[in-house]
C-alpha cells in the first residue's frame, strides 16, 4: 500500500504533496477487495509538513488538516 501511494504521489505531484493540500488515492484491487474490513476503496493523503519536525509552534495543524479533508 505504501509503495502504491508513493508511486501515485510521484506520478501526480512529482514526489511531493504541498502541506495543506489533500489528494484521494484509489486503492489497488488486492487491497480494496472483499477482504477489506472497512470496505474502503480510496485513501485520503493530507500532509501536515514536508519533513518531520517539531510542530509545537502550530498547535492547530492537525485540526486544520482534518477540516481540509472534510471540506
């Protein structure tokens, strides 16, 4: 699943999704099959930062990312 998502990101965004954006990745057939306990067919990718870093300066980062996903 990780390789599938990374390949999709590489193809669409040339390897980097800007923080504050959201993209929907369709799951591959072997993951989205009947054995999927949530019956999910897509995955939302919403990065909060480009590289892991201290986020104590921005306490609303996860809150804002969740709203981005819902809107």
